[in-house]
C-alpha cells in the first residue's frame, strides 16, 4: 500500500514541475518510488496441508482403544449337540436323546437365560408349533432356533452360545436370596421374649418339657424363694 502511494506522489510531483516550466525532475522522489517498488514482497507460496494426525481419525481411535467390533465367537457344534442330548433326556428316562419336546426346550432356554423379556414362552410355543411336531429332532430344532432368532432379531450364534454353555440340566446359577438372613434372625434365641424365651437357657439350648410346662417343685420351698439351698451352708 505504501509503495503505491510513494509512486503516485512522485508522479504528481514530476507533473507539477513540468507544468511550472522546470525540466529537472526531483531525483529523490523517483529514487524513493523505485526503492518502494523493488522492496515490494513477493506473495508467499502456500505450504501443502499437513496430513491429519492419526489420533484424529475415528477409525484409528477405535482400533487404538480396542472398541472395533469383533466377530462373534463360533459356537462349538459338539457342545451344542451334547446339550441337546442331555436336555432331551431331562425328566424323561425313556428318551433316546434324539428328540426334544417344547417343555424340555423351555427348561433349557430358561436355564440358559435365553427366555427373558425379549423372548417369552409364548414366542417359543408359536415357533415350535410351526414345525407341526410334538418332538423335534436336532436338525428341526436348529430350524426352530433360526426362525426364532430371525423373528426376534437376535443373533443365532448368541442363542446357541448360551444354550451350549449353560451347564448340565437342573443346574442354576441363582444368587442366594435373603432366606438365610431371615432364618438366622428368626432362630436367634437371644431375641425371644415372653413364654418363648423360657424354653431356652442362656446358651440357646432348649430346656425340653421344663420350658413348656410348670413342673411341681418338691423341695419344700415356696415359689420364688431366693435363698433356696442356703440354710445348711450358714448353720
């Protein structure tokens, strides 16, 4: 901006001197203008954009944090078949282990926690009856699971994985409730009152019939006498 102003001023001064009849041009003004033009900076070349750091890439972040979704672990076909055989005999001693009823299937799914809020016994009953048989073979049971998983929009391998790893029939991993605490509280003799308290001694041992009935005292002392058996010791 300043270079253009200096050139413009030098030109105006030269024109004024020529109009006044002066053939001498102000050399200082021309030199200033030339210096201003020569010192004009050239436009800086644009630097190439640096690549974004690897940490800003969402995919890189997922891989670094280990959040990249992994493929589902394949279910052991042998373990699943063994579980099918075991539950097909559950509650039926005459079963050959080759067919499974709806009741046995529901017990299996309940133990494996497949039946929950999303899959109910109503759902299993509807899809089981689609195959029009009271008992399903291993191949038909796989078709039943495929149809159920597709309808409920659940991964088939997830269902089979739970069924294969739920343990032997009848084994439940139930958490203990408050029954033990309740029993301990109700059987604590130190908390008993009234007639119930009279049935136990200080150690919590029951007194038997003496704690339930008032037995006659044949010692000769009146009831409630505090110095029983002390006469012979003082005389």
